[in-house]
C-alpha cells in the first residue's frame, strides 16, 4: 500500500515536471528590440566597414536575416503604432508623429485596442517595456496603463543620452520621474538585465525600444576607442552611439545565455524606419532617400529574427516582410488562440521562416505618408511624391503623372524609372494601392512638417 502511494506521488511529481517542461517549451519569451533611425548599411552583416556590430550581427547568425524587411512608416510614431497593432496605422488615423500633447494617441482608443502588450498580458505573460514610447505622453497613455506591467524610459520622441534633462519629456519609471545619471543606452541595458532577473521564471515579453541612434548626437565616452579611425567627427559620434547599443544588446544576449533562456526566446531586431542620414550621420548605403521618405532608404530596415529552439540558424530570407508581421508571428509563437475584432495586416512568418510555406507572405505591401505613396508587389515598386518640398534625391525623372516605377531586384537604388515603358504595370499597382487607400482613415492630426524632418 505504501509502495503504491509512493508510486502515485512519484507519478504525480513526474507529470507536474513534464507539465512545466511542456509549458516552458510552448511559451517562448518574447523580446522586440527596436532601433531608431538606424542606417540600413550600418550593420556588419549589411556590409558596414567603419562600425562593428558583432552582437546585433549575431542575431542574424543565430537566426533569420530578412533582406527585404520593411516598416509601415518612414517615421517614428506611426511605425510603432503599426508594430504594436499588426495593422496599417492609417486604418486608425495614426499617419504622422503626434504633437507632444495630451490625448494624441488614437492607437489606444476603440476596437483597435488589441495591442501586443495587452494580448500577451491576457495570455499570462509578464510584460515590460524599456525605452522610447512615442505613443502619447499623458498618464492614460503611459505604457503601464496600456498593457505593460512595468516601464522605464521616456514618453516623447527624442531624449538626451548624457543626463536626466530631456528635450521633450522626462525619464520615468512607471509614471514617476526618474533622475538618470548613466548614459541612456547603458541605463536601458541595465534595466533590461534587471527585468530578466525579475521575470526569468515566467514567460515574459520585453519591448526594448532604444532611442539610439536617433539625434541628438551624443557620444558614449567609454566606446570611443574602436572608432578613432573614422574621419568625420559626427559619424564618429554616431558610431559611438551605435556601438553603445550593440554593446547593450550583447549584454542582453549574454544574460539570456547565462540564465539558460537563449534557446526558447524569440527575438526581433528592427529599426523603426530608415536612417535619418542628414540628421544623425547614419548611412543607408545603396538605398535612395532617408527617413521621412517612401524611397527604400526611408522604409527598408534591418529585420533580424532569432529563436534558436525553433528557427533555422544563419538563414537569409528574401521575400518582402514588414514590421506588421511581428504581432501575428509572436501570437502564433505563444501557442495561444487569439481572436481579433479587426483584420490584421501582418501575417505569421514562422511557416515561411521554417520553409513550410514557400510562397511570399504578402501579395503587396503599401505605404501612405501624407502626399507620398508607395506600393511593392513582387519585385516591382511604384512610388509617387507630388510634394516637391521633400528632400528627395531626384536623380531620375518622374513620368508625366508623377510615377516612379522600379524593379527592386535589379535596381535596389531606385535609379532607373521604368514607368514610361511599363504603363500596364503602373496601372495595376496604382489600382491596387487605390483599393487599399479606400480602407484608410484621414489622418487624425496633421503633419508637423518641420518636426517630421527633424524628428524621425
Ligand atoms: Ca525613427
């Protein structure tokens, strides 16, 4: 009898252990690392020569590098609104950066309020955010009131790196002002490690949104040694800021390794938009244009994904993907069933990354940013920008109707406008974009033109 009871106890213990194991295996930790205004060509894995980014590069080496990764906006706040909803942000009026004022964050109103932190929190995840928010500055829009258990960072668009005094907002922990003395990127790394220490026993979500390498240009003094050879002093400062971020990401990855969390943590690394070259001395390489334009330089971003337990290592994925895909990919990775009131524009990328689905994830990707439009369908991209005010590098001429048509596979630099010789292609892409555009709202607030140019 005693033996029988003992066996039953043992069986129960084994079942609990198995239960815990399968629980851990089915619910990965989720980390989204967002860079700000990072140049497309400024990573080692993208061929950068003057700045070394070994830790960011390691995410590609241990996972997937998407060579046609996009953001749904060429500027900060709308890109973040798309990221956290999985939907084109113009569907709910979030087309431009909000003015830094109360109540300017329609992302968190109404039925579209199915944001990634809320969904994951409801699925039992611990949810933490560190860094730049830029989705509303009033208390009701603070991350801790929008699905995050905890928050450390700043709420506005930009912030100084070297002291606690801010350009347009304060460093806060939750809703409380925080006097930060460390270089801000280092402070974010410190907070990320502390968060993992605190939450490592449960499935967690960490949204780590660096303001690096957004202006202002403020070097991290301790990272200067490696970059002395760079001749331009502004580029040197930019390099220092980027190396500080790479170093912070290295600390985060080492922490995951140390805590045996590296295998079952799904990590994304992207930039919110393309490099703001003239503002921060970033480099988009062969890509034309910069942040705040719908040229490739404004919307094509580094897009790296690591999940060692599940995804291939060192794979290069060439079909176009977009940051809107991150939400559905994360939700699928959790193994939970989620219902959505609204149609998601993003798709779950896991079957594509694993090679189970060979088709392209999207028939087309779309952009609207004020007077600028763009659509990508297969290798073809059509873009129009009637507003001559924009700082476009117009080496080639638009056709009579303002069209620029490129085959990106052959012309990644958008230098050879094929619209006059391909009227049928222009027509088809225009019609597809018009169809999509009909589904969008008018912008809830207008474009802050000067600010948009300065603050990407
Ligand atoms: Ca940005």
